[in-house]
């Protein structure tokens, strides 16, 4: 029988295995540190770019706010107040979708005399904040324009129709030589029942 006796004053330690384990662990930690450092630097650079974009957008918003403030100040001038009120009225009207170009043309088609032609049409606001239609029509005689006025007054969509001006001007497309500027209050279809119900 053989018995091995360790006569060393300190226990035996395998230093190579120890340094192998610790060296591998330190290498892994070093690699993780490098990766985290790279991600931190990349994130910082990306954040800097995002901050630069945000600052640019904030400058653009500030410039737009200045332009808006300048436009509002201009519209608030006494000489521009009427235009501002008309714009607000028409914008509100368009937003409520109570004004339809298609419906206006359909209503005009029902009352338009055969030999009268629409040259231009535009919505406007009357002094009592009602929707007003301004028409320029071309024809051969004043009687045709008066016929249109009578038919519009007989319609449920138009009221207070009148001829504003009359002038001679040959139209190359139709051959008509008399132009009439007409104004009429327009009542959209959604408001007919309401206005009619108030009279009963």
C-alpha cells in the first residue's frame, strides 16, 4: 500500500486553472463593457441627432406662429375686419357642409332660362350674415335676366334676388352681348324646412 503525504506548509492550489477561469471571466466582462460602451455612445449620438431635429421643428413652429400672429394682426385691422368676418363665415359654412357647389348648380339649372348663360358665380356674405350668391350671367336682352329673377324668387332656394348692374360686352363663346350682375340670398336644402317651419 502506498500513501502520499503532503509535507508542504500550505495546501496545494492549481493556479493555472484559477487564472484560466478568472481570465476567461475578465475577458467576457471586458467584452460586455465594450459592447455597453459602444451602445451608450451610439445612443448618445442618436439622441443628439434627435435633439437637433426637435430643435429644428421647434424653430419652424415658432416661425409659423409668428406668421400666424402677423396674419391675425393684419386681419384685426379695422379696414380688414369685414374680410375676416366673411372668411370666418364662409369657412364655417364649408365646414358644416351646408354649402354644396353641386347643389347650387342643380338649383340654378332648374330656374335658368334657356338662352341665358352663367359666366361666373361666387358665394358671399350679406350684411345680415346670410349666405349670398353673386352671379354674372350673359344673355341677349334684359327680359331674359328679369325672367331669371322671377324664377329664382319663385324657388325655395333663392330670395331677395335683384339685378345689380347691366353692361354690354360680347361673349366670344356664346355670342351674348349683355352681361348682368345678380345677387340673391341662397337657402341650402338643409335650412329650408327650418326657415319654413318658423313661418307656420
